[in-house]
C-alpha cells in the first residue's frame, strides 16, 4: 500500500493539490475550535468535543485543517522575567525609502531590533520593535536611527503594560469570509 506524500519529491516540479491549504469558509464548529485554541493552545480535542457536543473525530479533523490553514502555535518569551523592556521606534522616512531604512535599522541594531516594518500613514512609516535593558540604551538607538539618511524624525514608545487582548474581531472576520 502506498502512502500519500504531502510534499513532492526533491527536484520534482509537481505541485501538490492539498485541500487543507485551500481557503474554505469557517462554520460555528471551526470558530469554536479557534476560540478554544486561542484561549488554551494545549487543550485536548476530547475536551473541545465534550464542551460543544461534537464527535471527537470531527474536532480532530477540523483542528488539523485549521492548523494547516490558519493557526500557528508558538511559545512566547516573557522578557519581563529577565528585567528586559520592549518599545518601538517610530520613524518618518522620506522619498519612498522606508523599506531601505527598515533594513538598515535591522542590520545596524541586530542585538536589539526584534522586527521592523513599513507602514502607510500620515507620519511614521517605519516602526521597529526594540528590546533593551535601560532607557539610555533605547535613547542611543533612537539617536542613531535619527542619523540614517532619509529619516526626517523619529520618536519612541515603551510598552508599559498589556491591558488586554481581544481576538474577537479576528474571529469575527474569519467567520464572515465566504
């Protein structure tokens, strides 16, 4: 008996038609599974099945499909346990050079820059998430960013406290997709 391969053989030009990776509409069972997994990533399928009175095989099949298509399980590092701080540097970059500046920040501040992204708005079009120990360390990084060509201004914001996290709008948006 041959088993199906999920990936083509090395060197093959053949594409896999994987129904799990296709976009599909979410129903109430999918939304409930997503809610439960976002609340507790290690929840057992049996617990979800019991709570919503759905066969465990349905939950397992749907859970796998969701993991293959839209969910991603990650560990999160709690830097506060190590007395580290995070903040963002918000830079206004001129002449369409935002992507180049974001790359420069990442390259020059490898030991501090977690991520850097470009944005479309009226003021700050490069945002870089920074990890640091002291305010003076953040200040020095900010001053170096201000010296990068095409950066007309830069400011910072420190994460003080996450007051809440609301996944409801994301779940609602997924449930509206057809």
